[in-house]
């Protein structure tokens, strides 16, 4: 997600190309887009924004993922940038409570984002106000062996109940229903978050 600091209510990473020229000069963006693809995408967005707004220069400070998690706690209080990338929900709340993020509810209202991005509303909202803008999303998928499903007479599940039933059949046949690589630990936590959110809802999670 992206959260906005100070007065840059017109500039969010998800709407770079339509942001108004609210002022001239330099703005600072801090992010952790260190992987090649998102790094290039962010660079392209910044270049397009500067082309559309020649009186504004973007200073982009890009960190590696782990370094950024430590750095944000320092630069938000010492030398806060205008725009920062951070995580939604509970990980955003301490910065909101400390007065380090700006209320961007007007950006949502002006662009109709409450309807366009309904799924993101709960995690962006604290105390009835919105404090960030989602700039990317991706889905978590499950791969399955079609040959095993066909052999065991299992139809690919379309909902949670069918997934549980299919898993029970596989387990009864001596087949472990799910496996996940854990060389990197965060995907396991991500799967827990994803399933818990979908099954039990945001407030329960």
C-alpha cells in the first residue's frame, strides 16, 4: 500500500498519471521496490509523472525489503518523506496513532475508490478515516494434480466446503492434501492471513 505524508493528498502511487500539480518543486517518495519488476514499474511511473508535471521533481529513495522495515521508523520521525510505501491494517495503525500518516479520505471520495476498491476499504480505514492507497495487488493460487483428482474421482472444488471435502478424500487415500515450501517463512504466514481473512472476515482476523 501507499500512505501519504504531509500535504500530498493529490499524489498517490495508484493514480500517478492523473494527479494534479498541487505545487512545484521536489517531492520525496520512499519505498521498498527492490525486486526488478516492481522497481522498473515504479521507475516508469515516476518518469511518466515527471513528464506530465514538469514543474515537479520526484526524489525516489528505494530500499531493500528488510532494510526498509527498520528505516521507516527512523525517517518518519526524523526526515519524513511526502509519500511512503507501507503495509495496511494493524501494521499501519501505530503510525496513524502517532500522527505520522495523513488522512486521505478525500482522495478516496473524489475518485470513487470506495466502490472501485471495496475489498481494500477495511484495511485502509482506522477510526472511520482512510490513511492509505493500495497501489498493487496479487492473488494466491493453489496448484493441483489433475491426474490425481481424476484417479480419485474428485471434482476441483469451487468453494470452501468443497475444498474441505476434497481434502478429506485425499487424506483418506493416504495423500497429503497440501504442501508448501518454507525456505522463505513469510508465504506460510501469508497463507494463514489469506485463508483466515476469507473464511472468518477482517474483524475476526
